[in-house]
C-alpha cells in the first residue's frame, strides 16, 4: 500500500519523527543554514480529500498522490495502492475491502472551491486498477504511477511495472516502464488510454529485476518540459529515474533521460555526464548515490530546479541546480516530517511538490503516511483502524528561491536537529466512542 514499499522500509529503520509545534499553528523554520521560510497546514486541501473519502464511498485512502495540473484548472491525481469503499462510523476501513494497485481522482478548484469530482478505476463503480501492467509483463506484476505531464491534448504518464521475485512482502522490484497516454477529452474512461512499453526495448518488461539482478531503473520520479535538449531536439521532456542497485538494497541513484516533447513513447536519450547516449548505460549520477531518495523534480524559476526527497533518517531534504540535467546540484536540508500524532509506527514518505497549487517558491508539499503496526487479523493495522492513517498530508511551504540561496559556503550542513512541520489537523483516531480497541490488540476495526 504505498508508491514503492522500499521507501517504507527505509523509513522503518528511522526513529519515529518527533512533533515540535502546537496543533494548527504556522511555524517559522529559521535554521542556522538555509531552509524554507515558512510552513503551514493546507487545511482546504487536506479537509477536502478527507470529506470526499468519508462521504463518497469510493476512493478513501492511498499513497503516492502524484498530481498533474490540467489546462482547464482541474488536477488529475495518480495514486498507488489505495482502498475503495465507504468509511465506517468510527473512521475505520473494512479489512475485507481489496487493495487496488492504482486509481485516480479528478479534482477542481483550490482553496474554498476545492472539490473532488470523481474516482477513476478500471471499471466504473468497482475496485479495479485504472492502469494494468503492459501486455508481456511477468506473471503477478502490477503497475504503479510515477508522474504525469500534459503533452498536447493528453496526459502522458510514466508507470513502472513491478513483479515479485520471492515469497516475502518486499521481494519485488521494477521490471519495466510503460508510457500511458490519457486523452484529456476522456480522462475518466481508462478504456481510451494507450499503454505502451517505454522505447528502450520490450525486453525491459520481461527481464527479471530480483534474485541477484542489478541495475533496475524506476523511471518517472519527475517529468519536466524544457528547450535545453539533446542535439536534434528543439523541445523535450526530461524524465528522471532512480536506479535500484540490487534487490533488498535501499540505496537509490538518480539518473536523467530525455524524450521528444509530446512523445514520451518515442526514443529516449540518456545523460552520461559527458553527453547523451541512446542506450541506458554509463548513466551520470548528478546527486551521487545512496543517501537521498528523490520524490519529485520541480522548476522554481527559469534557471532554478529543485529535487525534493528524503534521507535515510526520514528528514525532508532537497538538491538545487541551475539546469534540468541537475549537474552541479547542491544539497540543503529542509525540515523534519511531523510527529506521530497518536499513531504507533507512524511513517511519512514520498515527499513531492504539487504543481497545480504551486507557483515559484510558494509550493504545496504532499507526502504519504502509514504505519507498519501489524496484528494477526490484517496486513496493515493502522490504516484499517483509522482511514486518516493512510491519507496523504499537505503543507504550504515557502522554499529558498534559487540555487544560490540554497547553500552557504557551497554546502549545507548535514547534521543537527531540524524543526518539524506543524502537527497535522486530523480528525482524532477512533472518532466513534464505539471504537474501543487499542493499538496492537483486538480486531483491525471497530466491528
């Protein structure tokens, strides 16, 4: 139930992040080093999703929540593992509800006008993934969305195909990448989508990634349009990905590719540091390797780009660069995730910037939350007990405006305590007095 379970494993190794601010206040994040100028709970966005989850009887919780800004002011939300169905009176989710590997929401407006208009699944009114794994994928594989971008009259999205290589819940890896073209005129009709393997060979869809294989790439960490392109392209889309060094190894290395604008399914070029290659070998690692898990790539201004992500301790960090190839990117620490707010085993992961509600350095940052507290009755206790334990959270943040503002003396300190975001203003766990079970005992929900 997460965009990529490995991120939870990384967070699982970290201590539960401590809350450092009172409920509902705005926090000034004034550090010795550069940092966001301010951060506040984005109440209209959080409460809007929560209200829809509690009343619609369709999407009620999920992770990833990647957002695509649409030309008409709407937004398309791409979720990974999600629950579909009504929320019970106590705020719990029935453990009989199936986990759907991917689904989508269509929303409109912002602020007081924000509205969730529709849940999109593979079969209207049913818990079915909106996007299947591309034909030819290994048995028991599934597709998780990475990012999407409007290209011409369609949304082009990158989905990664994952497949198991062993019996354990984390014995899986990326085995291929697919490009999903979603016509703007029929976004709510998955039957109209075109799904094709990425151009770097059909073999990438069937090649194993686990059990000793290395070099697996999870593409689509971010998508950006640019005019700074490989030779022969006047306009292109940058595609960012992360290399899985080996099965079970949580280290990630960010790499960069580019495709012709409005044609992610066409030929790709790969950044080798010294130039562009038509084959994904010898890829450059502009952010280094092993200490940063990228969540999104965002253009702050014409010559300032930021990669938002997390370190192994769960802190939210960023790299700033003056080119979409991210060469010369500089590291800066931002802030710690909020505390557990009463959820044992609380984890925050998949930090990303939401473009539909962001402008320049004033951004909305979203992230997924969950808990690994288990019992004998269900796979993931907390999200069943209280739906808010698996709903994404959003904050309005002012970021440093440029690469030059992101560091002092050429580098930011990587140690020292960071202030936390404000504690989220969520409904309390166990909203109904009838829900009396304590964490770690009894059934998964108040039934």
